[in-house]
DNA sequence: TCCATGGGTTTGAACGTTCAAGACGAAGTA
DNA sequence: TACTTCGTCTTGAACGTTCAAACCCATGGA
C-alpha cells in the first residue's frame, strides 16, 4: 500500500516542472529561494524520497559501498570485523551511502564477486580488509579503475602509494605495551608472534623489538612465532617461560595467543617462576581488546575501529565526490594511520 | 574502463531482439532451444550481467534484503550476530539476493530507517533480530505490507501467527544442559537468568525448571535473575553458591553470566564447597558458545546460526517469490524452531 | 530600437530493463 | 479453403530520474 511518491507528483503539487524539483534537491543554488521553499514543503508533506534505482540508471552512481564479511576464522578475532562493520555502516549512512555485504572464500572468488557486483548492483566503491603481500584484489580494482580503500596498509612496497588506505599502527601499539611493562619493572620481556612474513605480525613484532633495543635490552631469543590459536600460544609461552631466558612478561600479537599465554603463566608447572619473583608475577598483554580479553582480565591493545571506519568512508567519499579527472589521475588521498590504545587490566 | 555490456549488445551480436535475450534469462522455456543456446553463448562471451537498477525500475524488485547491525552491546554476545550475518549473506547470495546493512539506536529510529530505505533503495524484505514484547517494528512492517522475517519468535501472544519467524529453542537447550548435569550426578542445579519479563530469558529458564521438575527436584530458590554482565553473574553466583542451597552446578542464560559464575566458582572464598564434595567440582554451563566460552573452557549451548540464517532466507524468498495474492493474504509460511546443541568443555 | 546577457524555469531524451501487445509462419481443425 | 491455435520472436512503451538544450522574460548597453 506504499503510495510511491515520484518527482512528478511533487512537481504537480508544487506547480513546477520535474526538473525544478530535481534541481531543488541536487543543485539548490540555481533555484529561486521562494520556489525552493515551496518545493521543499511539498517534499516534506508528501514524504517524497528520491528513488535510487532511477537515479542510478541516469547518473551511474549507486551510493552503495561493498565490503566482504569474513567467516570468523577462529572465533576470538571475529568481533573486530564486527565492530568495524558497525562503524562503517554508521559513517556511511551519515555520508549518504549504504553498505552492501558479500562473502568470498579466497582472493580469487572475491575478484569474481567484484565482477558480479559491478555488473549487477554497481557499487560505487569497495572497502577491502585483511590486506596482505601480493594482494591480487587491490591490483584488480586498480586495473579496472574502481574506487576503493583498504583497511590495512599495502604490504608490498611498490604498491605503497597507489591507493588510499587506513590502518592501525601495530608497532606503536606493541611499543606502548612494552614500555608499560618496562615501567612496571620488567626487563626480560618476550614476544609471541606469527611466522614471518606477515605484514601485520612483523609490524607488531617490530614495535616490541625496537622498544627493547632503545632500552638497551638484547631481545635475542626472546621471541617466538606460531599460528594463531589458543593452544599454540600456550605451548609457545610454556617454551619461552620454561627456558632459562628469565622472561617475566609477554607481549602477544593477538588476544588468542595471549589467552594461551595466560593459561601457561598460571599453570602449576611454572609455579616456581612465581615463587622466584613474587614481586613480579608473569605479565601478559594481548592485541585487539576483544571481548575475551575483557572477560578474562587480559590487558590488551584496543584498535580505534570506529575512527578507522570513519576514515575509510571519508577517503572513499573524497574519491567518489571528486571529479572524473581527479579520479582517473592517481592523486589518491593521503593514507591514515591511527594509534591503538592500551587497556590495562589485571594481567599486566 | 568497464565496457558496460547491455542487453542490446547481446541482442545485436546474437542476431535477436532485446526481448528474446530477456526471455532467455527470465523465462527460458518460451525460447527455442537453438536460439537459447546461441544467446547464452553470447552472454558468456561478452560477460553480460543484468543491470539491477534497470531491472528494479521495471519490476519493482531490488533483490536486496536489509538487516540492522547492532552496536555490540557489551562485547561477549556480539559475535553471535556476526556469525548470523555471515550465514545470512551467504545464503542470500545463493538465492540471488544481497544483504544491505543499516544501523538504528532504538525501535523508533529503526522504523524511520524503514521508511528511508523503502523510499530510496526499496529492499524486497527485512530480517529483524532481537524481537521483544510489543515490538513496534513488526507491526509497522505488517501494516505496510512489507515482507519480513524475524530471527526470534514474536513474544506477544496475539501476534503469534501473523508473520514468519525463525528461532532457536532456548528451553530445549537449557533442558539438555540440565539433563547433562543430572547425568553427571548433580541434583542441586541452579539457574542464573535475566529479570522477567524477557522472552528469551524466560524461555531458557523454563527449560531448566521443567527438567528439574520432571526429575522430581524442587527448584524453589535455586534461580537468580540479574542483568547481563560478567560482574553481575559473579555476584549472583556467589550469592547462590554461598547460600545453604547445596547447589553444585549452574545453568546460565548467557556466556557473560556463565563467565562470571566461573570466576565465583573458582574464588578462594568458596574453596570449602569444593572440599565438601571433591567428587563434584562446581559445574557451569553457558549459552551461545561464544569465542569467550571456547577460550575459557566453558561448556555452552551452541545456536545453529548458519541454519537459522538459511531458514530466514528460505522463508523470505518463499514470500517474495510467491504471487502477489499469496503475499497479500495472510498465509505466512510455517515458523522454524531449531535446536541448540551442547558443546561440552572442561566446565561441566 | 535592437541585441546580448543571464537568472530561472521547462522540455525532450536517455539510462537498461521487462511488460503488454502484436506479428509471423506452421500446423491443426472445421 | 478459411479459421483457429500455438510456438517463437519482435516492437513500442514504461519504470523515475537527470542531462542537455531550449525557452522566457527582465535588464542593460549600444
């Protein structure tokens, strides 16, 4: 029973032509103040809303931003994307865009989905997450001239400046965490990370290594690398804490590994460590400030996801609102690098 | 540089009319086999994809399903929606639909968003989550004749049969959990829930109460109600375990409360309980099988979110594909009630 | 007086698709 | 033979919007 008010209805009631109504909505400055007001009144009165499909057909702009929603890999980190997505939807709406979801199992099928979407729904732009070395998705979009922003910097060096991106400074985060531990009196501070090469993982490791180096502490053999599962974190932490490295604190690349490390630190087999330094209980810091961290009292680094999402929208909108020429030329907006913040809880 | 292949291009190359191409795609049976094949070949060759905007303008169907993405209230439960959303996007794609996101702070603003979306993007249907008593959203959509499905049954009795819904049987879940505890030898089994009235909360409480009653156990004073936060769960569990109720196990309405209960059960102040029955360590079972549950070894009830999402899409698609008559008449498809499954971990 | 200027408005056309109606030939029926 | 039916295909028109161009009228300068 929806009445379906069209621009022609508004025009008729307001006693003007279709085009004038269109002008009131799109380029108000070319319409006489008096007429403009009259039209706006009628628009409100009839509850007119511009039909996207028709507008899109004429202008080629859908006001749609597409983003992929991941299957939560192994649970814990899932909520990060969730929060980012919420921020994105919110910011996009404020800029007059809506968010369209899609899924894909790997890069190849994601590119196939690009083609599908561009052919059918014609989203104005994409937001890519989880960028990695030699990411074929970015190059494909660049190649086709499709506007996009990545949440995650381009890890391949050469592609660096070729598209806009937003990222969180992982190294700055782990550096802050390491300083926090140094301030608490720890000197032998270990790191639980992911195997290299991993853009995100290497970045986070570097902040820890740099900070220890600055403090004049040799970090040789204080690092471990493993895949991102709680059990792996526990094993690696056991290995590190059980050795004669003297480690009393751990910075971890993720909350998953940190939760594992916490288990290890509290395990009976390592009770002697606690007895050895009762003034310095083993400290653990995670990354991402997931709900799990909150639940188990894990100190962790929180990413400003809302801001990151807002930046993505801002950058994308800037490209989309830019002239065709500006879009074609490679003048992509400056990247945005945000700082995570340390949320201190019981674990450190 | 995208070529933008239209139906006219395909028609020209294949040597037929626009309409024939359209028929090949929409009603293949009216086209001669030979012609059909020729057209399909050209479609593949040129990489033609039907333009949604144009199709939508003509047919009034957008092939878009809208759903709200919540701000994760307080963390732990957030990932439930996340997983549901992924399943929804996946199932929708298989049925030829895409998922459009929106946000809203409360029911009123959500209804306002309905109007906005229906006026502009014209989604074919909505999926509502978090249904509750006297939900104004469902009535508004019913009123306007907009197709929708709710994930969560209608809790107001009278509205019961008026729209299709999908839900997970909370009572069946807590009943299974309670039986699991009974089988393990527990008899004094407590329940940590939310204050009544709460559709979901009352339903889950009922499964516990019923099962105890069936086992001939009086559950008076074995239940507690509190808001959904870890600290609240801990306090309530303390209260219940500390009393002389003899409680040795807890079924909880959510993982948040269960995590709190776990803390309480392990707290030094209650060590005497463990000593009293060393054969029966205090058991805790949560609800939702969140990443937190997995991380802390909490036994929990897992909702079949993928199936739930698939059912939502199926029901919605059935309405949308139905004839106009069927849509107008109140013959809404039968509701779907799915069973959660118990994931057993260390805590019970 | 005539023409150029420019602000404000209107008119036709087009975007790509599908609906409704019709055209055409072959085959069946009276 | 003529009329109907059927399968296959084609032709205008329409969905609601915006672009491009034209129109109208008041103003001002030559």
